[in-house]
């Protein structure tokens, strides 16, 4: 067990807590945790910044795999807006995973931040500081970024990079604002592929945030199982969503919007959102033998779910609406 605590109860001072911090030019190897790593930052006075991080890597080159089967928990609480909590933070010019997997989590990676204002930020996993990322994130446990008091930004997994990142989830990824957020707004061709094979990805179900936020690059969401709670917010026509349920059904009560293409490749897609289109895309493709089902509620003001496509609709032979 590793516990790091920083506390300031009076006066104007910062509080920083790091469970493990590695600063190096080159870090080759890995880190494995099967126990408990806890970082806690608390300011009851008028501190400027509260910052708690479970594990933090700051290196020019990081090559290796981070494996967590235990608990990594970061908690920050204060009276001002500058309140930050991160379970795992990797900031490197180049981050490449050993044997392609960069982060593997089967335990708990949780960040909680709370403040009296609106500036709290919590990230379960933050890889936003990497110029080049090569590898994957595999989660069968829990990754969460939660705002516990006040308002702010809570993200389960945040990525922004040049390179190809794959996130495979069969556990729980949760954020108060976003479950998974790709924040690459530059012209760098960084792409994100999300494979939802089971479990849940969940974020805000209000107008701010959603379950998944994609960039303007060629991001891909592959759905073969599991549940999405919240909207999927696309970044433009380069985005693709593939629903490939085999003989099963993907039931979805929110909205997939702002994407280029949705492909219903196998199984059934049941849309249950009555307040707006369940899918808004440029192109909708439905393969032979698949089923698109739209929920109908005669008593509701908007009494049926729908799909909208600004461009092409393609229905394969034997597909069912």
C-alpha cells in the first residue's frame, strides 16, 4: 500500500499529492500494481491549487506496459476552482506499449475531484500529454473520473495524440462529463479506435458531454457487446461507427450524432431515443440479414425513434426495418 497525502487547512498554499511519480528522459520497462495506491490532496483554506495523482509519468520516451489489478485512487477537494485529480497520467513525447498494450486495467483506476466552484477536473486515465502514442488501452475493470462536489470536467479516459490508439473495454469506463474523450483538435493525424466488447461506457446524459466524444479525425467505434449510457458525439464525416452484434442486439436509448458513417454489419440495432434521431450520420449502411428496430410509444409527443442520413442510405438484401 502506498498513501500520499497533502493538506492545507489555513492560509494561501497549494497541496500536491503523488502516489508514484517517475521523471526521466527515457523510461524503458513497466509498472505493475496489485495493491493499493492512494493520493489525497485537501485544502480547507484558500489554497490556489489542489492536485492529486495516483501514478504520474513524465518522460521524453516511455516504452513499456502499465498493469493495474489493484486499486489506484486519487482524491482532491478544496474551496477554490483549481482542483485536479488523476488516477494515471502519462506525459511523454513518445509513449509506446510493450507488446502493443500500453495500459492494462483489471482493477480500479478512479479519480474524484470536488470544489466549491466550477473548475474541478477529474481524469481516470489521462494520456493527453503525449505527442506520439503507439499501443492500446485494455480495460476489464473500472476507470472513472468523477466530480463529487461543485461542477467541472470529469472524464474516464482522455486521449490526444499523434498516432493510433485503441481502447478495448469489457469493464466500466465512467465520467461525470465524458466516459471517453478524444481531444485532438490539431491537424495531426491521430486516430482513436474504441472496441466495446462488453461492460459499459457512460458519461453525462444532459446537454454537456456524453458517453463518447470523437475528434475530427478518422476515429472508429466498434460495438460488439456491452452498453453505452449517454450520447456518442462525433467530430465530423471522418468518423465511423460499426455495429457488429452477431446474433445479438444492441439496445440504445441516446443519440449517435455528427459522424460520417454508421454500418449495421450483423445482429440487430434497437433505437429507443424518442426525443431526437437515434442516429444522425452522412451515410447509413445496413448489411443483409440485419435488423433495425425503432421503438414506438403512441402516448409520447415524439412517438417513435428514427435514423437520419444527409447522404446515402444503403439497405442490403434481406435486411429488416
